[in-house]
């Protein structure tokens, strides 16, 4: 099955390439016409110059041959327009009298265009003179930010930097009450006469500008939308008589938008006189309820197929105050293609309610762009495996939010799990009796603790289009408060304290993932992404081992893609034949990943990746020499708001195998290849 799918993918790619090349070769060209095959920009004069500053001004770019059926015919006029646009951009950047030329080379009926850029002279600034209105209040507010002025003595003259400085200053002053200020009130003058190749810059704001105050404030929304006025009041930061503040305007917009109840949010300001601005917050209703679906599929050459569907019903305004209700149904079905009787099934249901406020604190304590939300979650799942059946009940209460747009957090002061196993096979029960650590992992238990997840991303885009970096920290602590009452709780024969008739878990677990994405190329169309991941958990006190559901696993659609989910490790351990479906876990995890991403055509992207890592059981010792490695290829359909991917991972080093290093042929023959279908980038 796996080999067939792989062959189909490769065949599709090759056939597309062949048909594309054939299509290009059939293009009928006049004697003086050529197909634009490629272009590049060569810059001399500054080895650190960012070429992407100019690539966006290239008017004509070649078609990507893969799957592309339409050739681009070289246009010398387009090349000339590109030269002109580049020259204008260089002047604005402060490279004066730059030269841009083109060199066209031909090979058959294909042409390659090289833009030859010779950077011009740069002019240093030796003096910056400020000319401001006489009004003391304005002068004071402007000079309070003088350390942030972008046009500085010693820097090079640049029109682009001047424009950036004007935008920065306008934003800063509007946050201080100057509603009427705009970019047209700013002037820059540069004087180079008699200054030996240097320039004096005059930075001028000639007009007197006064502060403005908020007048009337109204909130309008559709009459058929039932919505609590207390929530509208709490989300609004604009109040009559207060000083105008552009940050409060922006934050008010973001707070109303974050409710997800309104299709559009307009914070409309209308000047009444030179110092008063009325405000109308106009809201329109969006679709309030619906369904969401998700599906992940993976398989490997051993014939193990995994399918994970999910269906969610949501309502964004269940009680008329921006409360989100979500009810979900999920499944995870694994089975052998050649032996459908060997299967593992997990089905579950969940419900969550999210309130648009921080219970215990009023709206006035949160003046930023996002108000923290309070969440209540309940879930139940049932897992039927050939070796046992397992039920898991979970509940949590906590807070979620975003700090300064880039740091999101989930803090759960209370998190409860209750796990019960039954219908164990005799052989599985006997194995547990021989392995105390494993037995503690699979015993019935209760879990009461606190947890938190903190995620920082330098990009706010769901699918980053620029270079970015991310950090995710997850902390999970359980049993510490309950352990204070261990002396009064009932105990089992092993001396473990019992809660709800089952031993309560006591452990600490932490996991940290750091990722960085580098965009590069003429149009930043290529990327290299790297990730480092480390995690460890330690049971103590009332527990000997981490509960099974809290242990780490390796393999799957988001990491170590040469293995299927839970089929790698721990360490150099062979696949545990006790389980018909892989279930390898450990209490420590290390992983490093690197992935090169590149465009193919239209929405289609490609990827090449390599990964190294594993999980370990610290009770058995940590052999860092037992590191696994894989590599592979991927295809992605990037629709900007959603990305669907298909990855094929091939094992390079399998620490559990007799022959640890695998060549591609051996990997395919021995089942060391896996296919993964997922949504979004893996990191």
C-alpha cells in the first residue's frame, strides 16, 4: 500500500514535469522571441546589501517549469522598466547615482537576464536640526521620544528612513492625544552645499497642533443580535471627556474583534471641532454557529494505517455575551491493512465553554488589546486496544489570552484526570507484573494538578510569510496539594494514597520547543526552518512512574516522520510485541529538525527535511548514542489561511535495528518509510 502511494506521488511529479517541459518545447516562437528561463540580480559596492530590496521591482519573471504550461516570452521593454524602477528605489534608499544595467545571455531559444547593479554614493548626515512649533506642550511631547528618532547624525541620508521616521512620530504623537496630526505636516530638507560630501538635515513641523478629547461615544449593532451591554461596556476603552489616544482606539478595535461575534468592527472617529472627536463603534454580525472538521492520515510499508478524524460544533454567542461553546467528537483508528482484526480504536467527546472575561477580576484591570478569557473543559475518551480497554475522564478550569499580540498563554489552576483500565488480556497483565515501572504507568489513577502553556511567535500570521521564531513552554505539575492530605486519605496495599478509589499521581513535567524560520531568495519565496525540542518528566512521592497519557512519544506527522506515531524508542529498544499497535513511550524526549521549503507552482510547495531524536526511559538509563535519524520529501498546498501537507519520511538511522544505518533501498525494503498527511507546517 505504502509503496504504491509513494510510486503514485513520484509518477505524478515526473509526469507533470515531463508534460510541462513538453508543453514549453511546443511553444511556437518568432525568430526574435525567446523564453525567459531565469533572472538574477548582481550587486557591487556593498557585500551586505539585501537583494530582496530590488527583486520586487523586476517587472517580468520566468514561469516555474514544474507543472507550468505557459511560457513567459522575454520582453526587453519589461527589462528596461525594471532597470528604471530599481534605480528609483536605490535613490530612495540613499544610493545616489547608482547604475543599473542588463546582460542577456541566450542558449537556444531560452534567455537569462542578469541585472547588474553598481551602487552609488552614500551621503553621511553630519547635523540634524529640529524646527518645532513654539507650543511648549507639543515640544515636550515630541522631545520625550527624541531618543527614538530614526534620522540620526552619522547615519546615511535616506528618503526611506525619513518616511519611516514620519510614520513613527505620527503614531507616537497620536497615542499622546494629537488626533489632528498627519504626515503632511512633516518636512525634511537636506543641504549638501559646501559640506564635503556630507549633509545637514532639517527636520521641521511648522504648524501648531493641539490635543483632542473624546466627545460622544455610541455603540451600534444589529437589532436582531442579542448581546449583553455589560460586555460591550467592558470591551470599550473610549470614554467621553478622556484624552484621545490612538492606542486605545486600536485596542478597542482588537478587543471587539477578538470576541469573534462580529463580522466587521469599525471604530469611526468624527471631528466636532479642533479639540473634540466623537466616536461610533459600528458592529456587524457574523455567522454565530457551525461545524469544523479535521483529518489526519498516516501509513507505512508494514501496512499499519492510521486515521484521525475530528468534528466540532461551535457557537460563538451561546449566552448573548460572546461566550464560546464547543462540542467535539474525535477518533483515532489504527489497523493493519493485511489484518483488519488487529486494530486500535479511540473515540472521544469533549465540551468547552469560554467566557470573554477573567473571572475574579473586572474588565478595568485589562487595558490592552486582548481581554483574557476563562475556560471550562470536560472530556471523555475510550480507547479499545487488543491488550486492554481504557477510559479517561478529564476536566479543567483556567485562563487563556494573548499578551502584546505575540505571547499567548493557557494557565489552568485546576486540571483533573481520572483513568480506569479494564479488560486486560492475560499476557498483558503478566507483562505488567514483571515490569513494575510499566505497571505503575498503566494502573488506574487520578490526577489533580496545575498546568500551563506559553507560546511566543514573532509572526502573527497563521502561515508565516516572513522570517520568524517561536518558543513554546509547557509545564505540568500534579499531586502536590493532594499529597498534603495523604495522611488522612485511604491507601492501597502498596502505601499509595487514594483519591476517588484510585492512586493519585504526583509528578512534574516540562517541555520546551524552539523554532526559527529563515525566508530568503529573490522574493523571499524560499525558507529554511529549524526546531529544537526537549522534554522531561519525573514522578515522585505517591507515584513511581508518569501516567501513560503524560509520557512522551516520538514519530508522526509533526516530527521523526520516518516512523509512525508512537513507534520509535525508547532509546534502542525494539518494538514491544506486547502491543499489536505501536505504543512506545518514555519520560524524556530530545529532537532536532531542519526543513527546506520552496515553491513549485501556484499554491503548491515542496519540502526536504531531516530529523534526529528519540525518547528515553530514564529508569532504564539514558543512552544518548541511541539517537534516531530520518529524512524525506513533502508536498504542501498553501492557500494562505490553511496549509495541507503530505510528507514521506525515510529512516536513516534506526537505533533498534541490527543494521542501524540504512541506505534508501534497505529502508524501503525493511518498512523504514512512512507517509503522513497533516494540516499546517510541522513547526
